[in-house]
C-alpha cells in the first residue's frame, strides 16, 4: 500500500496550483494574461517550498546547539513539500483532512496523541491561512510525540500569498507552499526533564485531561528508559556506538 503523507492528502483537498491552469480555456488576451499570472504564482510557490525544505534541513542539523535550542534529531524519517491553490471551501475542510492524514504520516502513534497533534496543526493552519489582514505570511512550527517505540519530531513550514487579481479570485484566492519533515529525536542528547517539560506543555495545549496526559507521559518515559538501557547492551556485544548524524532529506 502506498504511503500517503500529510501534505499529499492536503493536496487532494486544496488542488495543485498548476492544475488551475487547465481551467483557463481560450486564446484571448485576458485569458493568456491570467494563465501567465498563475504560472508565475506557481513558480514562486515552488521556490518557497524548496527553500522551506532546505531551511528545515539546516535547522535540524544545528538542533540542540547553543544557537538552536530546539530538540535535536538523529535521522530524517519522512518528508514532503507541496504547493497549492486554495479557496474558501478548501480552508473550511482543513481540520478533518489534517486529522485523517496524520494517521498515515504518524502510523505508530496512539489515537489520543494523533488527534491532539492533528488539532494543533489544523488549528494553526486554519488561523494562519484564514487570516484576511496580511497579504503574505509564513508559519513555522515543530511538535514532538511518541511513535511506536520511538520519539519523533515533526517540523512544519507554510507560506501563503493572497491573490488580488479580481479575474482569478473565482478560481484561486490564495497560493500556498508547505513543507513537513518527520525526524527521530536523538535521545542521547536530550535530558528527559527537558523533553518532559516540552511534551507536557504540548499535551496540555491538546486539551487532554490529566489522566490521558499521565498515560502519554508514562509512555514517553518508558521509551526513554528503554533507550538508556541500549548502550550497555551495545558495549557488552562489542558493537560500535551508533552514528548520531542527521541524515539528509529523502531524495536529496
């Protein structure tokens, strides 16, 4: 079964910018001008998406350093970049789409955690993309969570530009670019108290009750303590310490 990422499912909802070009039929001067404008918007969004991919990669490489105090990672597990054309109808459906697609992007996570992170991301995107005051804006977020027997970090960057041309607004109101990356957290460089503080704060924002927060924190502690036992096993078996370098983005 083909793996479907968060952004690919968002793409099914919003529609690729270049597909909008197919809706401009005719050869008159006005139609050609509209096609050229959409083509330029597509190129701009694609450039933004590529820039976000590089920026996230750079941020992950320096994570945990003095200049970048975010949670360090040891490997990139999955990534995607997309550009889209948005209408008011697609904006209204973002929440449900994010929640469903996260089940594929984070297949090993508990339902409570998936719903919570999905809510945080969808709320952030809905507010970000639904804002009417700014003509252009950029969003940058990252989240931590458990997935199976590991702890992962999910980085998200998004950008939009309001389309002001009246002739285009019936087909596209905003153009946008997204990049999302899932990475394995480098537990050898993270003190559990630091992770606990960050994770518990995020769980609280998910509107989880105290009982479910305690369960989620206990699961994270179990993973962390399991990891602490691994170096001893490796030394006993004469194995070399594992490489903690961050891998490059898939396909790069």
